[in-house]
């Protein structure tokens, strides 16, 4: 089966000359939660930015649902990006708007009209937003202002907003870094469910090794911009991960 997301030989060299990624190849099939581990500066966030094309790779390919988006521009790139949703470390909700309105904003990219430019969406999208909010267990907070939410609740709303985009691939960049342990577990359970039950491809960057072992189907280790290992969690040793971080610190 063709992966939903496949990165082939990806490389990125910054204008300063720094080589951030070197020949990185990763595949994410439907129904899998893949976690990327690595020390600070190893290239994890750069990889996500190349996938979403906020950075243009120096070399390589980014295949999304059977098409290479690595060098698309303009409207073709905008349309391709709709298939991949990104969840950041901080939820970045509009604090003064309702939880439901924040979720519905995820659908704005699929509606290019004067009304959506003003932040208004068709009623069908508002109903869909309510359904996504139900999926993350927060229907009872639909009318509440987003600024009143806890960190864990806000991140669940951000996931619902990502689902409103109707992606086939979800990227999460350290989505639990600012959460307490219980909320972090909740977010990881949700991401795993989206992969296993909803059939999405989920790629999650983490620093928490214990969460990777507990929730990931497969783990990729990045070291100095290269893939150090890529294997199922069941066959991954703690020592391999420890060496990954020791190498980055050296």
C-alpha cells in the first residue's frame, strides 16, 4: 500500500551553509502513529517545515497522497497543503472567540469567498466543527471562550481544528511539551486513536522518550540531520535511543 506521506532523500542547506537535513527518507502509511525523536538541533522541526513547504528543500521529494509537493508553488501548493494539518506546541487559539468558532476555522482553507474572508463559514461546516469537537471529548465547552481553557483542553481544541481541515496526514510538533503528564497522556492517546481508528497518517515530534515507547507504532531517530534508525517500537531498545541523545550532546 502506498504511504499517505513519503519523504525521499530530503536535504536542506541554509544560506549560511549549515546542512540541516541530509538524505532523510521517511514513510507514513494510513493508520500509523510515527514518532520522531532526537536532540535539539537535529532537524526535527526543519523536517516538518519541509513537509508543509514553509521551507523549500534543497533536494529530495515530499510525496503526499501520490503527488510530489516538494517544488510546487502558488495555488497548486495551497491545494496540496490542505491534505496535511499541523499541530504546534502551543494551540494558538483565538482567545476571545468561542471554542466552536476556533474549531471551525480549520475549514477556512476549503472556502475562498468574501464571507470566509470575514471569518464566516457555511452552516454545514459549523455542524462538522461540532462533530470534531465531540471526537476530542469537548462538546460541553463549545460555547466557552477559548481563553478560559486549560493547556490540555486548548491542545485538544487545536486537534479538532486540524481535523476540520479534513487532512489525510497530521503532523504534530512537540504537542505535549507544555502540558502536565496527565494531559500529555491524553493528547497522545488521542493522536493514536486518530491513526488507528480514523485511518490518518500521524507523524509526531517528541522529546519525551517514555511517551514514544508507550504510544508510537514506529520510531524514527534523527541525529545531526540524518536518520539514525527507523523501526517498530516493539523492536527498539532503550540503548539505541540513549545513544541518539548522547551523540547529539557530544
